[in-house]
C-alpha cells in the first residue's frame, strides 16, 4: 500500500490518506467476513476472492470454511491481475 500512498501523495495529497485508510479497513474486515467480496472471475479458482475498493482490487485467498484469509495483492482495476499475481 506504500506504493499507492506514494503515488497519490505526489499527485493528489488530499486523496492519499483516505484511499489508504479505506484499503486497510477493507483488509481488516476480512478476518470477520472472509467471503464478503466476490470470487475473482479470471482466475477460475474458488479460493481466490476480491474486494473492489475505490477502483482497486484487493485480492486474497480464503479457505473454504472461512477460517483463514491471506491477502495477496492490491491492483488497480486497469492492471492485468493475472500478470500481477504471476509475478509474485
């Protein structure tokens, strides 16, 4: 999220703090609500979920029983998500 914050601090400082706060907040809610997002359509694996937050995709793995969540990436909706995850 530091990259996102840095980007917006350079271009729109008044937007940097609110967007980063919303992204952190969305990730923190996953512990209580692991399946509150949607399954990532282009991956085709039921364990990959995402939340859409202000034009960003917060991608995470969720165990089927909801007992564990692992954040994987935050990508702007214009980015190729499959390529971004492949670089991990």
